[in-house]
C-alpha cells in the first residue's frame, strides 16, 4: 500500500516567543518638525526687530574689503574675523537688510537642531533624539541668537557638528573621520575660542568608548586616545593665530569688565538659555543622568553640560573679567536639551506620552520668555533675563530724519558710533548723515571708532546749514555732546525742533 509522504507542519510558537520587527518610536515624517520650529521662531519678527550694537558692528566691518577686515583684526575683534569674512561675501550676494544678515544664523541654528537629534539618537535612541531636538528648538536662547547677526548660531552648529562627528569617528575609527572632526573643531574654535572647552565632554566620550570596546591598552591608544589627542592638538594649532591676537586684544576689549562673583554662577546659568524656567528644568534633569540605564552616555552629557559653564565662571573669578558672558556658552544648549530628554526617559522609560508631555511643559514654561525676546527692541536685552542696555530705537529716529530730510543735511552723534551706524542703516542710501566732527571714519582707522576733528571750530565752519543732532537718552539737546562741540553748535546754530524716541533725542539744528 502506497503511503503519501507526511509533511511536517511547524507548530506556532508560543505568543511570548514570537518576534516582530520593532516599529520606529516616532513616525519618520515628524523628524522635520524640530527644524521647522527652529526656523519659525528664528524668523519670527526677524525683519522688524531693530538691529542692535553688535549686529551694527557686524555690518560695518563686513562691508569693508577683505584687506580692511584683516587690518581691523589687528586692532580689535580678531576672534570674529572668520565670521566677518563670511558675512562680507554674504552681504555682497544678498544685501544687508535685517532679515538678510540674520538669515545665516537662522540656518545655522536649524542645522544645530538636526545635529542635536542625531547626537541624542546615537547616545540613546530615536525617541530621545526627537524629544531633545524639539526641546532645543523651543529654547528662547536658540530663537534669540538664531536672529542675531553674529557668529553665535554658527558656534552652536559647529560645536554640535563636532560632537556628532566625534561619535561617528568612535563608531568606526578611521584617519579620514578623525581629520574631519578636527577640522570642524578648529573652525568652531576660530569662531569662538571658548567653544573649545567642549572637548572636555568629548574626552569623556572617548574614554568611555575606549574602555567599553577593548581591554587592551595598546588598542585603546591606537584606535581612540591617540587620534583624539592628535585631532584636538591640530585644531588648537590651527586656531593659534586667533588665540594670540585675541590675547593681545583682551585688555582693550575685556580689561574694563568686572570679574565674576560667587553669585554670578546661578545668574549666568539662567541667562544661557534666556529663560529661568528652562534653566530650572536643566538643573532638575542633570542629577537624574547618573542613574540612567546607560551610564557612559550620561557621563558624557553631564560633563558636556556643566564643565564649560563652571570653567568660564571660575576663570572670571580669578582671571579675565567677563560681563554677561552667558551668550558665549550657547554651545551647551544642545546637550542641555538632551539631558532633559534623557532624564525624563529615565523616570518613565519607553513612554512616548511622557516625552510628549515634557515637550509641552517646556513650550508652556518658555512662552513668556519667547514673547520677551521677540519685542521690537528686545535685542538690547542681550543676556535676557539678565543684563541689558538702554534700548535705542534707530528705526524710529531714522523715520523722523527721513520725514524731514533735505538734501545736504549732515549729523552729529555725541560720539556714539552705534547711533550713527544704526540711524544710517535705516535711512535710504541718498539720505545718509555724515558726522560733521569725524575726520577719519572707523573703517579708515581699521577700528570700531572714528578719529574726530582736532579743530572744532573748523569742523563747524565747514558743516552744512542743517545738522541733525542725535544723542543717547531722553535728554535736553546738547546734554551729551562734548563741551567744545556744544558751544560751537550753539553759537552758530539754532534749534528748529526736538523729538524723543526710545533711547535717542533727535534735534534738528539750522545755521543762524
């Protein structure tokens, strides 16, 4: 009797042993959301918020020829030379309107948001990566300096990119990856020397990785420690000219600033993100990092988040004085955001709802600060909620001049280069007010200040029949002019009309 072959049918596996492919923790389409939030908050009112002192200096120096920028670096602002050279090309291509000169910083912060997501994913997982990126995008300090025509946004991008490239080099060590890491680190240091302190956190990451991957000391040195030290050393050598010039200029730029006190550390901490509630969230998160399931990444984030802050404060206690230096530490914000996301994951592991909740809590906590940093004159609150200076409404003063301007009008600005630059920035090209007391402009002096007339009477004699006097503060006319300038003007001119705007007194003078 013929029998049919029996085919064995596998029994279904028990329910608890069936393995399924894990789905992504978050839908892939959400990964653009943090970058979009960064862009929206960075561009919000970017064209209507008045330019302030530092941004005016950027435009002033970036408009000079390459040779002029290099010559200026020999006198002042050598540490910003790389950024000025970039902005020189940018202004040639796209102009110097407020939105134009701020757009590079917005783009840089968007790049830093993406880097934050990938760093957190590599250290932890995709869920924490997206959460950290969303928290970073909501930080008021990110929006504030995304729309600042200075190098801060590029420094945050450079520091986060260097961190990411380090993690890639540790994943698969190769000479090419270590060289790229060193190059980005050098570029970041050229933009802001203080950002080089981030290498302490990098060193912790290298030590953790070296210990985890190999028990052989020779292998650790060959694959991790030696190339890291070499990359950092080359980066410092590349930045040596900036370090030397910056050291020579430290006395002129920082010499009159007071040193820090013990109480400045908590004050500076809240200023870094331009939000006291956000800084409190960071303080609550940091202790939780040490109890996380992944001790190595936590140590890396903890060192990266705290060392630069404490180190710069300590240096200012006993060394060079810094005044409101929180903005020089913005490069710690990506790791601050990662710290919060990782800490929440520690409290409620694998709970998507908890991470969504912390994003919402962050958004609510910083809403008031976001509104404050997006005001018309908010850029004068340069370390909000800490230090600020008297706002000067250049656009309003320029509107008064424009409405009453006559061909040939000139100006005097009470030796305030900022008012001269700011008002002229908002005036049409054919209505620029030249200072009647300036003998050589700041550009001709390769500096940030002009050379004034040696003979007051001669300058006034050559001045036109109408002069606009713009002075700092809500003051009576002539209150802040030099005594000899005031006397000469009062003898030869009469006051036609006086206007007051925020931080500026505008007076129209007409020759008698």
